[in-house]
C-alpha cells in the first residue's frame, strides 16, 4: 500500500502541469470523485476553468487509471492522471501521467472522507442490488467486507521463499504425502467460494521441508482469486523449483458454489484436478500408482 501525502501530491501536480500543452484545452473535466482534487489543483496551475460536462477542447482528469474502465468512457478526450496501475492495456494509458505503480494507492484526501475507496465501492454495490447501505444492519458492512477480503485474499501478501525452509533428507527418497488439506478459495470468474481438500506429495532428492509447509503452500495459493487448476500447478511448480525433488504432485477435490448457487445448480458435483511433475508424470506408472493408493487408503 502506498500512502500519497499532500506534499507529494502538489509536487506531482506541478510536474503534471508542466507536461500539458495549455493551448490545446479550453477547460478541465474531473472524473467523479477522485478526479475532483486533481482537477482543482491543475486548474490553479494551468489557469483553466473546471467544467460540468466535457466538450471538444476539454482535458479529462482523474487520480488513477486502475482497470481502464473509466478511461474507456473518455477515449475521445485527452486524459491526465497521477498514477497508472500496471495491469491496464497500453491503449488505455492517459495522455499525461506521473508514474506507473503496482501498489494500492491511498490518497491524502480520502482520509478526510472517513471511508476507504474499497469501502465506498462495497457501499455502491449494496446500493446496486437495491439495498439501503445506511440501514442499521448494513452501516458497518463495507468495513467488515473489506476486512474479510483482506483475510480471504491474504495469499497475495505471502511469498514462497518465506515458506520453504529446507532440511537435509538424510537419504530418504520415498513418497512424502500430506493428504486431506482443507482448501478454501474464491473463484476468479464470479468471486464465489469453492471448498474442498488437497493432497500434496513429493519424492525428495537431497532436501525436504517441514510437513506443515505443504499445507502452507496450499493456503497461500488458495487465498487468492483462483481457478482450481492453477492452485495445483502453482503448488507443484513451487516444490519443483525450491526443493528440486524427483517429482511433485497436487490433487484437489473441490465443490464450487458458483455451480451450486447459480448457473446449472448441480448440488452434488465435485471437481477433481491433478498437477503431476517429474517422476509422477514421466517416470512410468509406479510412483503415480503408489500415490493414488496412498490417497485412497
């Protein structure tokens, strides 16, 4: 997270104003609401008035281009902002900007509103479904929702290297399996949970890890916006990279609420995926068959 204070803001406004060709524009249009503070400051620097609706010679301004959705609405206009997130395609980049960042930016004026941008977005979603976010049961819901998401997606704040403490294998070269690891994740397509269990195994060469680390790997990758297939592949890829074992495997069985609560509404469906690497995939059937037998026991 990046806290963007007022001193940095006004320094960057001067730098942004320096880029802009004042002769091209008649006025400035602020994108509600983040663009308001940027527009006021730029108006003062450039001597251009703020308008209520964009016209032929209007410069549209905002604080940040995130997904690119807002930028798409104003593609016919020149656009200025302070920051761009790394993920929007280059076609949505503005005419003028200060920097590109991969961090969540908290602007100084947001603290004056006593509500984070994430909480405001939740409140808007509550309004979108036809509810009243000011009623007693929902007043604190945006804050609780954001706090819950911080936990549900805590995997983004973890790194494999912080988990993978290795030890000498002392010559052990048979299957190491941790099965029935509880798994809770969120489908990246609908932001609806899928839950199940993972079975993770590897055959060491020279190094092993504490058995709890296998569960931690599953936890780290599942606490992200995910698809089931990717979790298994990420777990085995991490094991192969950091342990250099003879092979690694991750088999996941999960129930997807996006299939139960909506769509086809099939209540008893279970999705099974496998990611096999090394000797579990290439070394014939013996290691794979032994693994399957151990999981079934």
